């Protein structure tokens, strides 16, 4: 997975893998959980990681798919993306530049992205601007406002990049096949955008970050529905976190950042534990 799996925004004891491992230990279940999350990585990187680490004979492999920027409007060719990955390695900055729609590699230095020149392009309050200027959160989330109406953007993702394209589906099928050939149980974990979960996140983004929505309400989860049908048809195990997060009375995401907080990570760890228990 990406930064959600890596644990961006929380201390190490509150990452998904540590919370899961501690729960397994308490239940006297002998499993070691390995975190292979890379901030800014995408689906193809997950697949390459799986191929690299399958030789260690894990019992289970969970591939996390973040609906927001793991499914991107512009699909790069596999060969080009792999070459690019080899050049830049695990650079958080360049990985984000690579995957976020509308962001061009021009002034690719950290100083620029926290400068007045860059930040004042966005219609955000001065107090919020200071947070980005001090690098307290990832400045690249501002570029979500360049997607136009966010709910329409998600609808287009579903129509053009999920329903009518086999690009991602083929990667998931190949990952599952490699796992099965090695007697490893493979499972996709669907991480929804917080804008699919609670209206308060939508309202905050409109007011404080300049995001635009045709309908000022949570975005539908049509992408998840299509992926669930696909997984069922291809006998691929899948955990969809969407309904669990919707039902939760807690705030599982940060308000100004799109990642889970420690409460959200705990919910995810519990769902994976339930899957393992079954």
C-alpha cells in the first residue's frame, strides 16, 4: 500500500500493522505483520512489491487500494512508470508529483511548494495557508482543487477507469494469481476517500480548502460497488472498509489531511483481524 499503510500522520505504535500485531498477540495468535507501505506509491508499485516479497512465503498478503489517488485519471504505460520508479526510488515528493492529476514536474523542489508563489494560487484562509507553509501537512492535497468538481471527478473515475478499463483489474488478477501459485492468501482492502464517508469532511474542504462539489454531499461509492462485483466474479478476497467507516460514530480521518488518524487505523486493524479470524 501507500501512505495509509505506511502510517502517515500517526506514531509507530498506531500504524495499522502494529495495532493488528498487538491484537493478534493478545489473542495468542502467532503472526508477525510486515508493513510494506510506501508513501506516494501506486497500484503498479504494490504489484512489483508483491512480486519482490512473495519469496519470503507469507501466509497472507493484503493489498490496500486507496480510491482517491490509487485509481487515477491518467494511466501511465507500465514500462514508462517502471523506469520512472527505478530513477526516483521511494522519493515521497516525486512520487506525489508523479501520481497527482494536474501537477507538472516543473519547479520540483520543496521550497517552491511551501512558497507564497505556489500557495497563493489556492483560495484558502490565511490560517490554513500557514499550516501548509510550515509543512505540517502534505501540500500536494491542494491540487485536488484542480480536479474541478470532485464528485464529477469520482464519477469519471468510475466510468472511464474502472467500468470501461481492464488496467487495474488485470493488475489485481495477476497479483491474486501469483499469490495463489505460491499458496498465499491474497486480499484486496478498499480504502475509501473521506468524502465518501461523512458530509462534515465535504463541508470542511469546501470552506477551508477551496474544493468544489456539484452536490455538496458525500460522494457515492460506485467505484467500490464495481470492484466488489469484479472481485466476486474472479474469486478474489476483498475487504471494503466503506460501510464500516460510514457506520462508525468516530472521526476516523484527519480534518485537514486525507489520512486515517489512530482511531481510523484501529478500525482497519480490527477489520483485518476479523477477516483472519474467519
